[in-house]
C-alpha cells in the first residue's frame, strides 16, 4: 500500500492545510486525506497511480493554497481492516512516508518529493523518476496550467477545443503543452507507477 504524507514548506505564509485538502478532494484514497498533526496531511492508497497523482497535485503551489509543500510517499503494509480516518491507520507504510517527507524537507529549490520503502534501491529509483516528474510540475506557469487543466491524457484532437474555451490560438495551446513538458510527463508516469508497484511487491 501507499501512504502519502504532505507538510507545508512555506511556513511563513500561515496555515494552508485547508486549501491543500480542498485541492486534494478529487483524489481517490482508500483512507481520505486529513490533517494529522500541525501542518501535516496524510492519506492511504491501494493504487500507486492514484498515490502518484495526489503527490504531483500537492507539488502545484497554484492549486494548494499558493504555497509549496513537501511530499513523502511511504510504501508497504498498512494494517487491515483499513480505518475510516487516517489518524487510526497503522503500519510500516505510515512511518516510511514520514521518513520520506522529512527527507523531502531537506531538498533545495527542486521538487520536494521523496520515496521510502522496503527495498532501498527500488525506492531510490522510484524517487528519481518522481523528482523528474515533479521538476516539470513545479516549473509550470499559471497560464500553462490553464491549458493543461483542460486536457485529458491520451485523447487526440483536443487543442482546438481548449483554444476555443480559453479564447486563444491553437498555436498558443501547442506551445504551452510543449513548454510544460506535458506529453513527456504522461509518457513517464507509467514508469513511476511500475516502480512503486514493484517496491510494494518487495514488502
């Protein structure tokens, strides 16, 4: 299983956890996101793709209270039956996600995301791919996100509809997609999901 732990990186901006929880409301955790302690929020997932999506969403300052967040993914066992609330969840995955988020806090100006799991080598590989994905996410402008938020991965012929919706040219849409490395992100996501799945299998 996969535990995602998130805490506030820009602490001088005041408490932004309520905005973070609103931004994550569309995610699909098996145990929902909730504040655990201080400026920390946590959730539990059985699906690595859903955990990855939540982690990358949290790296978007524009969507999560206008501040930056540290993100840790812990992989491993969570005791069953799963509780209704994350505060009652127990198991190694939760401790690993807290270790991961502490390591994420120590990163510099790059994407603050880390992975911890039962196999250190696999966790390192997964973290490397996630940090590359995160690098694309954190560098995007608000104008690029306005375009990307209207796109559906894997669907062709969307650029004209997005251009019409935003009142811009299809060339502007195409340039925003290229600058944001959106195509590359969605090509690399399956590799990240596969590595997280392999890491879970080792536990």
